[in-house]
């Protein structure tokens, strides 16, 4: 009896195992379909974000004329081309109306973005890539390499400019210090000459109203050619010579440093450069006044030496103060 019951139960066990296997297969298929649906739902969102949504070879080709229609005006999208790639900047708040500072949409801005923009190509990578420019620059194989090359070139230029301008600022402040030292020596020399001239005037009883002009000339010459006066002159001249050499070097650095669109060269570019031209003019005027004043003192000409001495001192102090101000404006964070 028990053997018969066991024999009857075996088919039922086989049926139960077969149903379990079918159920597992159906569950696995359902799970696979769910995962596939999730992946399909996420793929479009990822593929449309950023500038890497499509291969450049599959994108529309633009010419300068066709690109010009996408100027961001009158409801048109704002497209710009950089290194053969066309980007859609319509969503950028800074490009509202199809313009950003001096740049306008609907044009190839490779030179502006790569060489003068403070943000460079990196800022475009978050915007959709919508096309490529016709011509050799639009070749898909060359696009990425060209962008990498331009990035590297811009990085090297920025590094070179950083090193040059760091030396430029250090030398400029050193030059300003030398000029201030020369001004101190010049003022001390002028005060010494005035004291010596007044002492000579008092010793001969010279009167400003009716005195003999030849006596005053003789007194100025005597004060000028004194050893103490000539020592002041030599030290002042040596300091001015060192400052002039330093100034020439720092001005050369300022004018020859590569322009990379550094942030400092926004509105402060005009301020810094304006101050540069001002202290350059003061330096030229100061040197000219120094030579004329020296000639007037050597000739004993009070009418030249007196007024020019005051003007020489004022301009001499103005030049280093402008240099320092220019350095502070350049170095101040934006």
C-alpha cells in the first residue's frame, strides 16, 4: 500500500518542479524587459546633454552664410562656430540677444574664444553640439585634436604670461622704490643748494629787490660745484640710471607679454594701460626736467633752476606713485 502511494506521488513532484522552472524563466524575462525599458528611458536624456551628443560626422554642415542666420535675434537660435564645431548657445544667459560683450552669434569665433576669451573652449563643452563647419576644419578626425592643441597652446601662453607678469610686477615695484629713493636724494640735494645759496646771499648782503644778478649767479655756481653738492648729484644720477634700466625692462615686459584674455584685462585693462602711459609720460618729463635743471644750476641761472627744481620734484614723485597704483590695479582680484 505504501509503495503504491509513493508511486502515485512521483508524477505530482515532477509536475511541481516543472512549474517552478517555468516560473523562474518568466520572472527572469520580465526582469530583463524592465531593465531594458529603464535603459531606453535614460539613454535619450544622456545623449542630448552637453556637446558630445553626436559624432561630428553625423551633424549638419554649416557654411558662413548659413551660420549667419542663427544670430540669436528675432527668435533665432544663437549658434557660434569654434574650431570647426557649431555650438548652440541659445540657453546661455550671457548670450541673450545673440551677443556676449563684443562677440556676436552667427559667426566663427575660433580666434576670439581660443585666444582672447577668459573662459576658453572649456566653457562651450556644456552646450549642445549642433553642427560642423564646411571645409577642412570640419573633418571629424581633426576636430578633437585641434581643440586639444588649441587648449595646450592657450595653457602655455597663460603660463608664459603668468611668469612674465609676475617678474614684471616685481620689477615695477622695485623700479618705483628706486625712483622714490632718487626723489629723496633729489629733494635733499635741492634743499642743500637752497641753504648754501641763502648762506652766500646773506654773507654778501644780497637783496632780492636791488641785488646784482651776477653775484647771485656766482653764488648758485659756487653752491652747485661744491664737493658735497656733486656727491649728491652723482648718487642721485646713479639711482635714476638704475631706475631707468628697470623701468625700460618692465615696460618692455608689459608691451610684449602675450595676450590670453586674462581676467584682469576686462575693464581694468584700460585702467592699467592708462596708468602705464601716464607714468611713462612722467618718466620722460622727469628725465627732461632733470637735464634742463642741471644745466640751469651749472649756469647759475636762478630763473631756470628755481621753478624747474619744484616741477622736477613734483613730477619725480608722481611717476613712482603712478607705477605703484598701476600694479595695485593689475593685482587686485576681479
